[in-house]
C-alpha cells in the first residue's frame, strides 16, 4: 500500500535526507586514487551514527540465499551497477565509483546515490556520469501531482537512449518512508503499466541506473554485486523526493 506522509513526517524525512546528503559530501571529499572502499564506508557510517541515525543498508537481506549486507554503503566501481560491497579494493586514477547511502532517522528512511570520478577520468566516463544525473532531473520534472509513475519512467528512458545509453531493467526506484522499500516501484523505462497517479505526500526514491553499453546485467558470486554483462561502465544517481501540490521537493540535500 502506498503511504501518504503528513507534514510532520516529511520534516523527519527531510532530516534523514540531510544526514544522507552530509555523508555523501564527506565521501566526495575523500574519494581519490589510493583510498579503499572500506575507508569510504567508515566515513559514511561515522557521519550517520554521529547524526543520531542508523545505516539503512547494514544487515539487510537481499536474495533469499544471500548473506546479510555487511556494510553501511554500496560502493560500485566501473562496471558495477549497484550493491558493490566495500572492502580492501583500492581506487585507481580513472575509475568511477557509485556510492549509495541510506539512513534511518526518527522512524523514517532516506536514500540517495551519486557517481564520482576518481582522479582524472575519460571524457566518455564524464559524459556517462553527467547524462545519468540529467536522467534523474528529467524524471523529477514529471514527479508532479496528477501525473503517473510511468511519466517519470518514460522521461528517464528517453533521455538515456537519446544519448546512446541503456537503462538497467532488473533494478528500479521505489517508494520510501517507514520502510526503505515501499510501493510503488518506479522503473527507469516504459512498461505496460502506467502506475498510480502521483499524490501530494507521496515520497519516492527515483534512481536511474544507466549503462554505457547494453542493459543486461549479472550478479557476482557474493549474491550482491550487480555488474554489466558486457563489462561497460555504469552510473547511478538517486534522490529521495516528495510529491507536493506544486513542484517536487528533493529531501536528500543540504540546506
């Protein structure tokens, strides 16, 4: 069931979103060649806990046979689409890294993702990161009262494909609130279903996952890390937003 949030609940989600945004800022400052993804995870967890929140991802179960997720962030490098597990991997000049962060504060979750360059990256990688961010904002324009979920989905797909990229099919955006993953699902591509009409008080995590090559993916033996089947680069950009009776409001940002 889709939940409609009250003004007071939206204020709590805004605070959760600010914590996520702050963690992203601290990680952005730390990303450079030579740093490990485990160190980035440590930075984010420290920010979240010191802010009075808890990491949303740590201890979550994915597929039925997968182990509990062991970290506070997802750190996905180069051809990894989502759910890269932080560890001893050292970032190299020219890599790109997608960081996904969730925080639980006051009974509500917030969720956001960013893709960053590591040192000097190729023009092609820069363009992929930029277009993926643009895909989110094209979707955001459609997140208005009276539209449907499918309007968001179509806008994302159109922008990605007109720039020569493909859209991951198996993983989608979602509603968010007291649970990290709530209805409705928000595909980043057109489907036969138009989805529900958007209403003020709906909170959504819109998250384009865009591949430089084909859209097919595979899952690593760890049952978590998703990567492109053809080895092409992938980028991820996400915010938690609230539908209003006017323009949508991004909750995962710093004032």
